[in-house]
C-alpha cells in the first residue's frame, strides 16, 4: 500500500475495531497497530470480512471457542491471536 | 451557515444500546419519527457484552415475587436507591422479559418449557431469607441476543438510524428547552443539526475513567459530558462499581461463576485471604466486600507478583475437567490474554471498574430533572435519559448483578411512553435561533488547529493519548475502591490540572475522513467532566456506603448522608433527598447491610 492509503486504512480500521467488548478492542487494535501494514490484498479482504461479523461471533473465533470454515479467515484469526499484546 | 445539513424528527435518541433501542422501538411503533444516533454500529454497543442475564421475579425455579426483588434492590443500593423507581422497575420486570421473548430473544429453558433462571449475588426469598433464582439468560450471550432482537425490530418499525455519527453537544434555547443536538458523520466529518421536539440520552457508562476496567473503549461517558455542558448536574457520581475479579492490568471480566465453582483468592503469602474478611461467605461475599479485601491486601504489601500489585484467583485445584466443562470461556480468555491455563496456574486479578451507578438525574418517567429554586426535581423541557448514563436511581450506592439490563429496558420503555404523551401536547418544532446553531457549530471546532498561529508563538500542545492515560491513572490511584481525604484532595487537584491542560489539546489530523483523533478528543473531554464530578462528589461524601468506601469514615451515616449528590460545573456540589416512599407499599427503612 502507498503511505496515504495506509494511513486512511488504519484510521478506518481503528474505528471498525471499536467494538462492544473490551476483549475485541484489545486484540483487534493490537493487530491493526502491528500488522495491518504488511497485509496483502487477499488478507485485507479477509480482515474486512472478519470485521463485518457480529461481536459475539468474532469473540468466539478470536478466543478459539469456534473455528471458521473459511481457511483464509482461519489463518487470519491465528495471526491475530499470535500477535503479542503490548 | 447554509451548507450545514439540518434534519427534523419528533424524537432524537443518542445511543443505540439496549436502552436507546427499547425506547426507539416504542416510539416508532407509535408512528412517531425517530432518529437514533450511534457512534458505533448499533449492534456493537456495549450491551452486547452482558453475559450473565436479567432479573425478574418469574418464580420459575424457586418461589419469588416482585416485592422480594424490590427489597433486595433497596438493600443492595445501601438505601440510596429511590424506592418509587425501584418498585416500578421490579413490578415491570416480568413484562419486560415476556416482551423480549416476543421480540425474539431465545431465553434458556427449563425442561417444563418455562424460562430458566439462575441465582446471582444479593438475591433472596422472603425479604433476606434463602437464596432466590431470579436471573433470566439466553445462555452466556444475553446482551447480544437482546441487542440483535431489538435492532431487527427497529429496522422493521422503520426507525431512522444515523450509524457512526458522533453526538457532540445538545442544543438548548434561552428558556432551557432542549431542541436536539449537533452530530457529525465520523466517515466524512460532515456536521448535521438534528432538530427534535424531544431528545433522549442513552449513551451508556463511563468505565474508561479508570485505568483498569471491564468496559470497552467506547464507554467514555459522552452523554454525561454533554449534560454537564448543558448545565445539568450529575447525580451520585462517587458511586462506581468495582468488580473484584478483572484480569490484573488488562481488565477483562472473570465472572463470579469462577468463585461459584470453588475458585478462591490468595495473597502474596499464599494465604486464602477472604477467610479473614468474610469468615462465612468467604470468596462469595458481595462484590464491594471482596473488592475492598483485595485492595487492603495490596495496600498493606501482601500483593503478588514483582510489583505486589494483584492477588491470585486459584482454580487449578478444581481439575481440568471441571474447568473445561463449567468455565470454558474463562479458560480461553486466560490462555489468550495471559498465556496461562487456569487449569495449571492461578489467574492474576485486581478490582476493576465495571459500572457507573451515578449519572444524569431523572424521575421514573425518564424525564431529566434538575433543582430549580426550592424544587429539587424540575423536569428539563424536552430532555430525557435512560440506561447506564441515567440515574433514576434504582441502583443507589451499589448495583445488583442482573439489574442493569432490566433498568435499561424498563426505563427505555417508560421514557418512550412519557415522550408519546408529551408530544400530544407539544406538536410543533420550536424554531431554533440561528445563534444557537452557529454557536454550536463554532464550538464543534474547538479542537481544530487555528489556521493562524497564536500571537505568543509556540504554546504548549497537549495530546489526547497522554492526557487520557494520565487521567485514567489518577482516577485509579486516587478514587478507586478505597478513598480517604488526603488522597482525594490530591486527586481533585490533579484532575483539575488535567482539565486545564485539556484546553491546550489541538488535533493535528485535520482531514475529514475517519478523523478518529477528533472523536477521541471529544471523548476525553467527556471523561474529564465525569472525573471532576466523580472525585469532587467522593471527597465531599464523608461516610462509607455501597461502593463508596472512605477509610477515614468507615461507617454509613444515614443522618447526614442519606441524600443524593449533584455536581455541576456552575454550582459545584448540591444535594437532594432520597425518595424513600414507594408507589404502593411501605418503605424499607435503612438497616445495617449484612449478607
Ligand atoms: C463485561 C460486562 C458484563 C455485564 N454483564 C451484565 C449482566 O450480565 N447483566 C446486567 O444486567 N448488566 C450487565 N452489565 C451492565 C450492562 O451491560 C450495561 O449497563 C448496559 O448494557 C448499558 O446499556 P445502555 O443501553 O445504557 O448503553 P450501551 O449499551 O453502552 O450503549 C450506549 C450507546 O450510546 C452510543 N453513544 C455513546 N456516546 C455517543 C456519542 N457521543 N454519539 C453517538 N452515540 C454515542 C453508543 O454507540 C451505544 O450505541 C455488564 C457490563 C459489562 C461491562
């Protein structure tokens, strides 16, 4: 991504990652801060898809209580879960 | 001014959590035009986080009736709750549950098909007798189910949504009437003036006031800040509920269920600390008691870890099977956030800011009420509040688990019903003076960089991130579970300095697309207002009641302090009496609160 679109994407994501649960705020914002710049087109699509899920479904995925049948989403979830929290 | 968009509605609702959506549904079904503004997509509101459930005396599992529920709520409030509102809520509770069922909430069932009810702290049969079972739940996702059902019903009823719009300030005329609000679209920064005959604030709590909180980032007390800037005092803000077991340093809630299953707390000496504080109930004593015990241990140097800043919640003795079967959510939360498995190691916990008992003063019709001359509760024309941002007051000094979802639904609906009646008498929009609009627009630019550099040259520029961090730390250090005069005086001083520094906040990002920096500046300003009200009210209240514990005044003092605090920018502190007279039954007079 070029630098302008990175900034725009990041601020857009920052708002999409404001959720109704603290657990989601922490995991998603941490990922946006540290990893979003390095995502490729396909991963961005998966991330957009993930963010469109309802909070409860997102929580179940990110805490490992459920597994997505979509392998791209599932890979992204592992990436979010393995990004160390600051 | 011509470029500013203006819209007109019968009612503007600020907030799309359970409180706002229950009200909007009632209004839309009455064929009124209703706008709901929400800074996040409605189903991402904080109500989604409520897992435990909602109280109603249905008597499906154990004998129960609304009068026992009322007694428990009055006692739980440490006699600061208004008994007329409490009676109203407890009587309305069963109907609120059946309504939700009708809206599509899939409540968990008993084998006989009736709604399942679980036992929660502070619930009794027969006015303080055996444990009651009063909490209705849709598995462990009650809030999610309520929010989604209400949202779908609103879509069907054609409520008009302004999703991802941020409300900045109320519009108020010279006679004190509220005529709507100024909001802006977070996507593109466009301001919209929403003119409304009635406005309902339903913006939720202010858990972000404290460093460690169970609340999501969005809980910044925006409605409370808006009310204060409109000259409305905040009520009982010194009463903030701390949940005893949040994950230390991070805040995520570890439910009471963990202790219910046999988990217990240990201090740095490996001692089972609750045996000393509550020999009978031990780790299942009420929330405020356990939170105070943990704080004392840490203050007296018996905390755990290198900084001795937390205690440990031990579950490993329960065995992996029990943990996996009964507490799977907690296990996953600990593995994800702490990298530890509670089946093997204890969980570091710390009392964590959880619920804002105080808020915008209202009567049981949801009308915002303020003292005017000798009348303590004069309605503000056109303005209503409901939900966690309001102080009705049904929770008084301490909220019972399961009573908040009930509160938001019952009073969201009650406010809507009052609005429907009010609109029959007030059919037309009041004309809004151009001055009011242009002032509001001007004020909405308060964090924009001036295009002209200031004459003095380089003034100090403060950043939102730094101030927010400092504020949360100050509130945690000076105004959390335990309070005393010296500490509070220092805290007041620090909060006031932070409020002064807030005036120097300027936002570098002047773009209009997703300018979250600007949103965060407004949020911080609202948190600052809440902090001022909270810490001033806490310093003034020289007694211990409910969640407000003063080391220097350890007892409850009904003679001097059975009254509500009111704090405003204009007048500082003021007080008004507790409404001790219920609607139809005898009052419950204050008694010592033992469990
Ligand atoms: C982890 C957790 C678990 C809980 N569990 C339970 C439970 O089991 N039982 C129970 O009874 N209670 C529980 N509670 C408490 C309960 O969930 C809340 O008190 C309740 O959901 C608040 O609902 P509300 O409608 O008042 O506000 P919220 O649901 O917080 O909604 C606030 C709304 O206001 C909007 N808003 C805020 N500011 C602005 C602004 N400036 N402009 C535009 N929109 C704005 C938001 O977008 C949102 O839509 C729990 C709380 C927490 C933190």
